[in-house]
């Protein structure tokens, strides 16, 4: 599983030039669909990483009296909360040409 690179990704919403977004596909809707699929992949990967880290703190014999706040667990959760959203990461990757994409329908049309 590849690690997600979130350096140089803004943590807040950024206004984008739609002409730059559509340059790779010549279709803004196709570009947004690609970004959306990549964002879903990133989100799933981040969720899996978070759950695996929090699993270490899981105790099978939890009762109401035994549940307590674990400082390390809180720090891990807040770290993931502060990360840029998956859509921002995916958009940045797409604009920097780091997302592999292809459209088999377009490829098949060229062969006919």
C-alpha cells in the first residue's frame, strides 16, 4: 500500500482554474470523475490506516467502568482530523500528473 503524500496540499478550499483541471482529459466532467474516484481511494486508505492504529488500543473487555481516555489514541485521532481532505489531496495529485487514468471507451473508439 502506497503512502499518501499530503505535503504541499492546502488544508482549506482553493479556487481552481477549470481549464487547468480539464487539460489532461479535455473534458471537465471526466476530470472531476477521475478526481472523485481517487479521493475515494485516498479516503479508504486513510480510514484503514486510522483503524489499524486505533486497533492497538482496542480492549475486548470494555465495560462502562473500564473505558477511559487514552492520550495517544486522542493524538492519533486529532492528527487524522487535521489532515487535508481526500478531495484536496486527489485534486493536487491530478493537477500534478500523479494520477494514472485511462478511458477504455475512448481507446476502443480509436481502434474502430
